[in-house]
């Protein structure tokens, strides 16, 4: 084994964008490569990097030969010098076909492709296990934050009850900046785009789709749920106003886009992504800027939070490199780490049955009897009010409510009843609320 480990591990890189180029630097820059070998006993050689366009401008570095760039990804995977394939292309195709090719050839795969994993992760994991090779994907959920390895290995014997997290840096930057600067959504989004924290087309992030894909991966890791992203209830942040941010602060909360997967009961999992009011004394409340954090609750382990850089080339490449070292060591010792099993009979709870506390803001006519009518609408559908405040007077009057936990279905019925009242002029934001824990400070 010592003789084999002295030979560099041949790596095929599919995609050489921001993350791919950062990974190449970690593998091939002389000082970084020497440090990596000293820590792991392995050296790596990038056999080639598959790209879509050979003519695209790239940063030249003396330690990477541009002749290793290719547009023929299939041929690169088939190269007998390649031992491990790293997929950083993104999207479903051709990434899925190329990952399947690598697995069929007996070559372990490392990927950061959340879109592919949310769509085909369970099937690809099963193929990898059948082939006796690894499929690792630490960087697909929270960048450098080691949530995948924690759930897959460290907490493999734990009965997880809930995984709740901030897994999209763009939305967290926007909501944090709105809270800190008192700015509106549109101007803060424009600032995020100018700073490079948001794409020119930000919909995948701000509409919650990126987080929903990660929720599907987390549900698989934590519960063995066969869940795809389109089954995750998903609500974006565009509805969140400066008034909501201010109201949250007055009430002792901060608003975050949370990804939540949890055991609804012994045989069902609930999954959602939504802007949520988090109590200021909750660990997730202090996560600001483009950082990510995942809060895990278990039966024996209690609660824990993992926190760190959730995006960016170097941070994501660091997570990819950790997986690469892991799979290379196992591949050379002819072992693999089986993927989590799909739990048969585990249902996905219908959205209307899932429960939450709620915040809602209602513009109302400022006249006698209005509050009684509104309270009746809540009571008729079994929704209990935790707190209420009136903001403004006359035409600017608004009622702000926080409810006890209730079902999504009951809240939807309550909203319909409220909309039918003459005294209700408009219903503003409806946000989920993480309840305060009794006894916590």
C-alpha cells in the first residue's frame, strides 16, 4: 500500500469554473500540494479538466498546463490514469450520464451538484454501492460546512428529529442587510448583485429553489426519505418587506430563509423552505451575511449547530477536497462507504397537515368592532393567537399577529375568512415562526 500511495492519484475534473479552478489550485500549486501530501500521505495529479469552451478566458498559472483542458469529458473519464472523477459542471445533463459512466467504470465520484443529487441522488448512490465505489457530495449542501459527513457518519446511529438551516448565502445576505440597514428588498437585491452575492437572474436563490434542492438532500441523509425538490413546499423571500423586518425586531425575532426537514410522525417526513421568524436567542438568529448554518436536533445528542462559509470558490473547493482525499484513500484500500438507505414506508406529509406558528400582518379599517371580527375568524378555524399589536391609526392601521402552532390547512382557511371581511383591506406577509423554547434566555 505504501508503494501505491506514493503514486499520484489521477483526477478527472468535470468543470473548471470558480470552484473547479480553486480546486486545481489546492491540488496543483506547489506549496498547497506539498502541505496536502504531508497531511494525507497522498499526492494528486489533475489528468485533465473537461470544459464547455476551450476559448474561454481563464487565469493562467505556471503550475497548470492548459493543454490538459478538453471538451471530451467521456474520453477523460475513460482515461486509464484517472482514479477519481470530480463533477463540478452543475445541472442534470450531461452531468448525470458522466457520473454514471464513472461509476460503471469503477471510479469513485465527488460532486457538488445539488441539482443532480436532488433529482437522482438516491439512484446514483445505489449504483455506486452496487459498483463498490464511493459517491461523496459534502459541498452540495452548505459549502465548507461539514453537514453531510456529520449526518452520514458522526450521527449515523442517532435518531434525528429535525434538521433546520440557513443553506443559501444569497438570501441570508439580503435579509441580514435589510435588517441591519433598514433597506427594502429591491435595493438590497441590487446591492447583492453588485457585490457578486447574487446572480444576474437571482430567482433560483430568492425564490427558494436552491434551498429546496438542498432540503431534498438533507431529508435523504437525515431520514432516508425518497424526496425530490419539487415535493418540498417552497416560498421565496420577495414578499418580505421592511415593515416585516421591523416588526420582527420589535417582537424579538429576525427573519431568515429556513430549510426545514423533520419527522412529522413515526412514518412521515415534512419538508419546507420559507422565510421564517427566528427568536433572537436561537443560535440561527446570529448567522448573518453570506454564511450558512445547519441546526440538528437528535433524540440522544440533543441540539447542535454547524456554521461556516456556505459559498465561494475556495470554501466550496475545500469541501470537495475533503471528499476527494476520503474517497481516494478508500479506493486505494479497495473499500467504500455505503450510502444511507432509503427508508421504505416513509411518507411525505401533505403540506396542509404540517404545523407551524405564524406571523401575519393585516391592513384594516380603524373602526370599532374590527378586532372582534378578526379574532372570530381565527377562532372559527381553531387558530390560537399568541400575541397581537396594532400599528398605526386610521387608514394606516395594521394588526400584527403571532399565533400558536397550527396546521397549514387551518391557517389557509383562516386567511380565506379574513379576506372575506369588509374591514380587512389587505393581508400582508404571512411568515412561519420558530417558537421560543420555554426556559431559554
